[in-house]
C-alpha cells in the first residue's frame, strides 16, 4: 500500500500538465484575427475560373503553412459576378457592406473592374485584379486599385518592333468593341506611328458578333491592300475569328496575323481545332521564367486540382493562374504586415442609417484598415511564380515578352522582347547590359508563315475584288510628248500616250507582281482640264485616284498629304531667254582678244627681255653701245621687233641667243592666240543671253511667263514678281510668240518652267533661245500615290531599274531623240571671250626663268673675271667698289672675239694714265702670277682704276 500512494500525485500532475498545454494551444488559436477578403469572379463553371480559384486558395494555404505563427488569418468570401458589370458591382457592394471585407480579389474583366474600383475608392477597400488588363483602368489613378497583371499597353512596343523588323508599313488592328479592346488602341496606334507604320483602318468586332458578322468584316478586310492584322480580343471571340478567317482563305500565304497576349496567353488551353486554324500566326505572350519553384508548384497544383475536379482532364495552368496565386499571396503578406493594430470593430459608415438595404450606397462602410493595407500592398516585394512581384503606382511592373509562332499543336518560341534591349533570339541576350535596342529580324528564329510558307510576306496585296488602280492623267493642250490624251467620240475610247505614260508602264511591268490599272483623265465632262496639278494631286489625297502618271514635280507642300516615288527625270526650274549677237562694232575691238592684265603682263615682258639682251650684249656688241638714249631705244626696239620677227640687230653672245630663242617661242604662241581670238570676234556671231539672272528681271520689272497650271506661278509670287508681270502660256508656240514680242510689246522677257519641259521647247527653237539656270531647286518628276501606299517602295526600286538600264534611253529616244540633239548644239556662253594671264602664265614663267638664269650666269662670270678690283682697292667702301665694277661693265670687252676680229688690239702699258691707286709692281706680280702683265684684263682694269 505504501508503494502505491505516491503514484496518485504523479498522475494528477501529468493530467494537469496536459490540460495546461491544451489550454495554451486553444488560446493561441483563438488569438488569430480573421480578416475577410472577397473574391469576385464569374462562377459560370468555366475552366479558367476553376483554375484561378484553385490558385488563390493554394496561395493562402501556402502562405499560412510557411507562417504558422501569423496573428491574422485571411478568410475568402467568394461571390459570383455572372459575367455582368452590374452583378460584379452588386457582389462587391455586398461584400463591402455586409461581409465587411478588407480587400477584394477580382473581378475578371476590365469593364467590371471599372465599377468595382469606384466602390473600393469610396469604401477604402483595396481592389486587386489579376485579369483586368485594359490600359483605361490606369487612368482612374485610384489609391486602392492594384493590378497584379500586365497592362495591355506594355506589349505594344513589342508588336511595333516585330512589324518594323519585317519592314511592313501598314497594319490593321482587329479588336473587340468594348473597354478591353478599345483601351489598348491609342497606345497601339502611337507605337505603330513611332516606327512609321500607318493604320488605314480599324476593325471593331462587337463582343456578341455572330459568325455572319465576322465573315462580313473579314471579307471587307480582304478587299483592302493591307495584309498585316493585329488581333486583340477575348479568347472566345478570337477563336471564332480565326476559325472563320481560315474558312474563307485568309490564313493562306501572304497574310500576317499578330496576336496580343490576351489570346496568346491562353494558347496552352485552346482547343486543337482552333490551334489548327491559327497556323502561321505570330503572338506576344508574357514570359514566365521556368524556375524550380514553378515546376514544383505545377506538380502540386495539378494533383490538387485533379483531386477537386476529377472530371477535368489535361488542364494546363496559364499565366493568369500564376498572377492569381501571386496576388493572393501578396495580399496575405500585406494583411500580416498590417497586423492587429487596427480594430475590426471600428468600422464606420458614411451615414448613420442602419436599417437600409444591403446594397444602399449611402450606408457604405469605410474600412478601418484599408489605407494601411493599401500602403502595405504598395511596398510588397517578393519573387513570385510569374517573376518579380512589385507594384509601381498600383501597376505590376512590365517584364519580358515572349514571341511565339503557332505551328503544329501549339506555339513555338522564336524570340524575346524586353523594354531595354528590344528583340533577342535568346533570353540571355535580352538581359545583356552590353546589348543595344534591336529591331532586326535576325534576332528572331525561323518562322513558318500562314500557308506553310517560309517566305516573309510583303504585308500587302492587290485587293482580291479585282479592283483596278485608277491612275490619273492630266489633260494638257501643250507638250504632248509628256502626256497626250485622245478621246475617240465614235468608240468612246480614251487613248493615253507620252513619255510619262511609257515610263509608268515600264515601271509597273518591272514590279515582281502583276498590278492592273486604268488611266483616268483629269477632265471635265466637256473634255477640258479639271484643274491644276495641285488639284490633281489633291484628288489622290481624297482617294479619287490611286496614283498619278504625269509630269508631277516633287514638292514639300504636296508631300504632306501624298507620297512620291523616286524621281525619273532631271530636277530644277530654269528659264529660257532670247539670244542676241553681242559682236562689237567699235574701233577698239582689236584690244578685246586679250584681257587688260594679259596686255600689261606682255608689255612688261617685252621691256624685261629688252633689258636682259642689253645686259648680255652691251660689252661685246656695237649695236647695243652708244649714247644712253640710243641704247634704250635699241633695246626696246629689239624686243618689240621680235613680235614680227623683224629685228635687225645681231645677237652675238650665246646667253643672249638662248634668251631670244625662248622669248621668240613665247611671242609665237601669243601672236597666234591673239590672231585666232580676233578672227573669232570679227567673223563668228557672239550670241549671248539677254538675261542671266532672275533678279535682274525682277529689278527691271520685266514680264515673265510660266505654263498654265504649274506650281511655278507660286514660286514667282514668292520671289516677289507682281501678279500683273506674270503671264501664262498653254503651248510652246504661244511661249515662242510671247518671247518674240518681249516685255515692251506685251510679251515676256523670259519663260520659266521645269528643266524637262524647257528642254523640249529648246528642241524646237534651239537657234533663237537659250536656257539659263537652274534658278530654283526641285527634285524632278515622280509618280504620286496615296499617303502610306505600300506600292511606293517597290515602284521606286523599279524606277531605279528602268532609269539605269537601256529601256530609259529607248523611251527618251522615242519621244525626244531627234529633237533633243538640237538643244545641245547651242553655243556655250561665258562672261568673257578674251584671253587672260591664266592661259599663258606657264609660258611667261619659262621665259622669266630662262632670262634670270642667263643674267645669273653672266653676272657670275663677270665678277670672277674682275674680282681683282675688290682686292686692289683696299679700304674703299662697297659703293665705290660697285661703282668701279659698273665702270668696268660699261667699257668694251676688248678680249671679245668681236673686237679682235676688227683689229682693235689691247691697250699698251705706257699709254695708261697715271694711277692714283698703287698697283702691285710687275716684279711682285710676276712672283705670284707668271706673265700676268701679258693679260689684256690686267691693263684694262689698271686703266679704269687709274682713271678713278
């Protein structure tokens, strides 16, 4: 008995301990605060709704599994919006007012969210949507709206990058006509315009469109040229659209279909028959990194979903399910961060009435923790299943988009796009900091286009309704060589010919595809012209013409509303003026062949050559000696007489003969050139234009002409011409008559038009007029098409092929060949026909160098022969020594052969006058120079020095 007594207290203590533990656990459970959160979705037994609800529940479960000690617990309250905007608003109002939810996840569509957001703003209840993607919701700027999905406008840059990469210039958006479809349209059009892509038409499809309505709209699109379509609509409507497009043949070769992520994100759960109708389409979808967490979650979710929905087989988890999971997880984190600092019992209403209806807006409660919860959501950041999760101004940050090509049973990845780096073939390239923004097609993988084609579609086609292009042509009275319209009243047939018409036909035949067209005259019912070229260009802008085949000049103001091809003719505005014979009839015409500077240079050269010959011949030639006046006259006479080769003085020195030979050659060239120029002046007509500057016409208040209906009239007005001084002409003959009359007789002083037109005019009147200019710069003739026409690039390339080949020459020869040869025979005019120094400076340079060289040789020889004077006359100044040298130079060179032949002999020593400067004695000289007294130079120098 003693051994059993102690056991009773031990058992009691054990029971008390277990009870205490249970009590503590129970108290811990009771301290967790339940936070009501509403979920508003379309509970229509759709597969997507089941997937999203499953993800939301798993997110809440996963959060509290990893946060077992949380002080709060999120309780989901699910309401059905019945796919209606009003029902979604009613469900949200009921949750806010009666259930007292602190936040709402949903609703599904952007239209539903628009109303629910207003309720959340009024009640200060955060609204978190993971499927409302319309950009219009961002404009509400509500502090209580959080979009846990990508804004639809974030993908428009990716779409425009794809279109730019393939060079398509026109695209048509096909969108659902509601808030979801229309919300993305402004940003999409802006993005396309940024890459110079035109949107000629917007195809709006009603949400409830029938198959017949879809077919009617698609047939309408087939009649247009554009073949690039951007589809933005719900998956259900988009599936029907593609099925109908495939049925009527719009998924064949040549078409381009680009889907937004509203369709592409659902491809994984799209029916196989619909996928088959989308073959070849491109798509942009949200890129989800394939992490290990995502792989594990997909596996867990599939088991859980299969357990809850055993009848659903092969369901796939889409990106909206991942966003739903991340949104619910972020909300649980925000609720936990707010904690229990705010009491749930502190709810307030905007009105004291209590007995009002459950959906009465006047008694809408204000959430006590809504502001704190909103701030907590704004700061929530974590790595979610769909990528980095964070809000900026209530919007999920944009991420990378994946570009896919629908082939086979699904979508095949062909590239990526990121806001920082543009297109990239691999994901690693789209995050490389060293990469630049790319819009190159090489940064995408191979694409299989609709119709199983591997060739890139050009993005447009000739409409399939057999509509022929309406090509406008002008009706002109004059210049039939360019365009001529002939109407046969019997057959009512219109025949259009001319240079521009042949060029247009050749260019269109050079296109890589067939284009049918008809020429439509721009005329009134009576057959006369319906207006000017500007009026005709305006008809292209109004779409009354599909193109113009005429001599239409490229002008900046016209390019604002039409597109021009490359020019196919010369450019520029020139003027044609009469020619006059400017041949001089005065007595001084003989001076005109040479310019004044050449006359001056020639005269100076004659004097210089005379001086050089005198220096070289003075000491040894009697003809160049004597009184100073005789010597000057002889030198000048000698040099000028070489002009007619009549010089009678003989040149005895070799250096002089060298100089004369070079100079005679120069004189020969000068005289022959002078003779030829003077002959030309006296015998050939000197035709010169009456005016070479349009400003001269303006200053003299002359009248000018222009072809009627031409833009030249506007140029002349801008230049400053008075309207009364501008006269129009309609034909070359009328222009000729006006020029013949001149301004004084009611005519014109000049005709101003474009280069090709006036070349044609000169071909007929080449002997009377000449062309001056260009006076205005233009870009030549070109064909005209509507703004953004896809034909322009191909037609421009075809123009280059035609103008660079022989076909252009053949067309020109056909219309201008024989006449054009006359225009090139007009004489070339210059401001002066006189010869100048620039034509002969080489000859003068040779003559001058040879003369200077002869002088240098003579001076060196003379100095060396008479260097004793500087040695003998010691202590004298340089000037005196130079004077002595000049006296020596002025004396005859008795050693010259010319004097020896005349037996002049040398001067005897005894005949020398007394020397005032002592010369070295004969004995001392004899010691240094043997027989120096026998040298004639010695006695000559001694005589001069003795005289000094």
